[in-house]
């Protein structure tokens, strides 16, 4: 199924304005709101003509701090889905506010109940960028020590001078 066919199929199910369609990039993608993510992903997995049985990757991007452009103060989470038997792929993009309060991390619903591979991918995005995945069964650091402070892939991250007496810079 091509991206155009896939988009048309999903628009008949969810409506033409349920998600944005981006085709200008090398790899086209759908933009989805956080509140529709689980419903859309459940459909993508369970619908027989689509059957996206693999969540191949989750990538998170910090768009920066500031108010000089609409993209600033947001984070993007990119989901790469594959249907192994049907041999088609789909990329979803969800944009969330960088801060949902003074100390609250950006939040998305977890997809671990749909794809087990979401477990480690979501933990990595949490660890490195501080994106919280609601209802994740074990959301804890996966790459950094448990007592590490901050999220090193954030654009405003300041590396500590030392960690347990070891120079980091």
C-alpha cells in the first residue's frame, strides 16, 4: 500500500481532518495529536488490510527553547511503523509542548500495550529527553545511571562538572 493509498484509507475511517499529511519530505508522514495517538495506533495494528505489527522505532526531538518560532518550546516524537506481511511502512509525528507546567515533563500515552517494542523505545526517550509516557509499566532510566540529573539531549541541558567525583568535561 502506498502512502497515498494508506492516507486515503485512514481518512475514510477517521475523517479528512483527523490528522495532518506531510508529503514534502523525503519520507512522508502523518501528524497526529496526542489525544488521538492510541486510537489511531490501535487501528493501525488491528485492521487486517493495514496490520502494522511492528513498531520499529520511536525517535524524540527537542525543537528548542524560546518563543521566536512556532516550533520552539515543543518536542516531536516520531513513530516508525511497519507491516511485515503487507510490506508497507508509516511514519507518525506527534508534537507536544516542551513544558506542560513549571516542572511537568511533556507527556504522551504509552503504546506498550500495543507493541512490546515501545517499552525500551519510550524509556530511551524518557531518559534522554525527559518525555513522560503515561501508563508505561516501567518508566525508568535505561542508558544513564538512576541518579543522573537531567536529560542530556534537551537543548537546554547543562552537563555537570562532575559525576561522583569523576570529571565529565
